[in-house]
C-alpha cells in the first residue's frame, strides 16, 4: 500500500492507503477529521468540500493520489473555538446556519473565494457557493455572512 504524504491543516501527514481511496474516507475514517460530511457521494452537493492548494474541492470523489504533496485544509483548519475564522464569526452573527450539515462545505468554499478574492461582489459570492446545496434555505444569510467576513477581514 503506498504512503501518501500531504499537509493537513498545516501539519505534515502521511497515510498508508489505497491511492484511489476517496480523501473523505481517509479524513473521517482514518484521521478522525469529521468537519467534511458525506452528502451525495457523487461530488454534487458540496457537504464534503475541503480546500486543496487553496481551491474548494469535493473530497468524496477526490482520490488520495491527488493530494500527494498538497495542502489540504478542512473546517478544523479554518479556526478554533478560541480563535474562530472571521467567516465562522460572521456565520454566527448572521444566523446563517440551520441544521448545519452543509455549513462546513460552504465555509470552505467561502474561505477559498476570500483567499483568491478578498473583496468579492454579492454575485461572486453567490457563484462561489453555487456548488453547495442547502436544503434549509439559508443561502441569503450565508451570502451576507461571507460579505460581512470579507469586510471585516479587509479592516483587520
């Protein structure tokens, strides 16, 4: 079994696994990183999004060989309870979560957007979150939260 080396939330990580095993399975089942959720299993809903080298990617259909020597950031890598990421604070302030199942993927998609575009327009935020499904209907609050976080990050 090959050993796949990558950086997980800034920490060098090595996992002996089948190279075709989905990243989500390794994160949740082997490494205990449970922020990314299994949703559709086909890369269509966004519940499993993680950031790979700064881009939001579905981890349910992303094979381990694809993360070799890359940076992978999960919800756990965005912030902590003591030091939340500005997006996490904004989602709380805007009451942008309902059941919460989709939120980790949406936060990752938003963080990837703000990484490449720190001052997005509302249309750009909506486009960035388009690959994330939320059955609770919280998208408008989520968009406001992303814009709020962008403004806060610009002033800090």
